[in-house]
C-alpha cells in the first residue's frame, strides 16, 4: 500500500507539471520519514547516487556538444554533406540525415542536435520547397541518432548504473545508430518517388574541396573520443575532457567562439548537467525504496510465471520503455528501471550490452512523443510553430524507427559483433 501511494504521489505531481526530480524526491522523502529514516539519510542517498567517476563524463560530453554548436561545426557538416550530395535528387533530405550522423559523433544529445541543426536544416528545406511538416519531422527524427551513436549520454548513464563497460556499450551502439540513418534514408527515397520535382544540382569540385578541408578538423573530435576509448588510451571521462578542450581550441583557431560564447556554453552545460544530476539523485532515492520493498524479486517472479522466452521478455521491455518514455524523462527511467530489470534480463540469458541498446533506443523514441517529448519542444522553439503541428510531421517517421528497433531486438548479433571484434 505504501508503494502504491508513493507511485500515485509521483504521478500526481508529474501531472501537475512539477519537475521530474522533485516529483520523485517529495514522495520518497515522505516514505523515508514514515519508515524511520531521517532527512539527512535521504540527502546522503542523493549524494551517493551522483558521486560517481563514470558520471563525470556526462557534463563533459554535454560541453563537447554545446561547444560544437558554438564553434559552428553544424554549419561545416551541413555544407560538406550538401556539396557531396549535390547531384542526388532530394539531396537536402539526405543531407539532413548525413549531417545528424556527423554531428552525433560529437554531441551525444538529441536536444543539442535538434537545436543546432534545426536552425539550419528546416529553413533550408522549406526554402527549397519541402513541406514544413516533412522538414521538421525529418530533422526531429534524425536528431535521435545522437543519443544512440557514441558518445551517447544515455549510454554513459546506463553503463554507470548497470556497472557494464561504457566502451562496449559505445561499440554496440554504432551499428544500430547507422541503421536508424539507413531507415530514414529508405523512407526519404520512397517519399521522393511519390513527390517528384526536387531536382539535383551540378557537382562543384571546388566547393566540395573547400567543404572537405573545412570539415577535417571538427571530425578530429570523434577520432579522439572513440579512438581513445576503443584503443584503451582513455577512459570515457578522460576522452570527454580532452574532446571538450579540443573543441575550445578549434573555436579559437576558427575565431568562431568568443569569451561571451564560452561563458554561454559553460552556463548551458551547467544548466543541463544540473537537471540531469537532480534526476539521478532523485532516482537514487526511488531505487532505495524499490530495494527495500523487494520490487525486483516480485517482478522477477511475476515475469517468470508469464513467460520463459527471452524474445517475449524483450518485447515486453520495449512496450514498457515506449510507454514510460512518453510520460517520464528517459534519464529517470534508466536510473530507476535498470537496477530492477537488468538482473532479470540476465536470468533470461540476454547480454547486458544488447539489453542496454534496446532500452536506450526504445526510450529515445519517447523524445518524439507527447506529453514529455523534449525534442518536440525544442523543434517548436526553433521553428516558432505549435507542438501539435511538429508531432504531426514526426508521425510518419516513427515507422522506420520502430522497424530498426525490432531488427536490433530480434537479431542481437547486429549489436554484438562490433564489441566482440574489438575484444570487449
């Protein structure tokens, strides 16, 4: 009964639009006090939850993405993809996806991708005659590649909570992220056939050469991050710190970042990190409640009675994550659900790295769906259009995303072959 009242309190507070962290903290604090735990102990649980060296990578990767936006990396990637695909009919749509893939290697955040690239891609596509809903739907959907492709911030949090290798989870995420890009490109090809009239442009070798030269240095960031981690030279936290410094140096060399710009990047990083860390602390409190109430053991018995099939279990997890991702912030879901569900997944013989990729991809789709879908609100802010119009544009693109999610779920070798090849 106490647990039921606690979750009811959390849902009511969320419904009243209280921030997620405080919606969780309030009822948990009441639970602790009702069971003889002091407020001081509650604060200690919050502190212990965020006192983790692997989690230090989170603000550093956020800094890399924010600084990349300030430096002008998005513009350089967009120009390179446009110059390379000039002769392809409907090239701006493919450039949209290609730019997101390139930016994803540095960002790790769908919000940074949507905010940085949305300002460039949506106006360019609408000016070229693409429908507004198609342009915004594609931009928002391609932004989901960033939190899946390493350096993925959700992957860092999942690895820290699940005590698995961040490098292995990064390696496992590469192919699924590329499959997401392929799925979007297939949808674009079908759409272009049904909507002819988007002519190609002549290929300009001089423009392509200039764009290539301009993009070489920014692509050094993913080489530092992934090459350092996969090669065993850096931990993810160290790689994030070095990549952040690299972006600042790049901005100084290009003269695209000022002291004011650096201050804004630092301020934005602090705000985003503060929000994530508050959620992590709140989730630590809720995790303590779930452990005390033995929720994991009860859930394990319930699912074992329902099915013994790993595939059915994964389908149940996908449905659960899709629903939770619609109403709760993805970070909070990872922090609360993973300690309960990961041991259960391992009893079904599911590799924790494969499980992590499935959970992250499922939750990221929630970034596109109301009422919580944060990418919706970013795109609404960037374009000045209402959220419901943005969502109508996104709806068709959910189909290729779900298809790719099912491929990754049903064929684990698609996820696992790269980590195995790299020795994780």
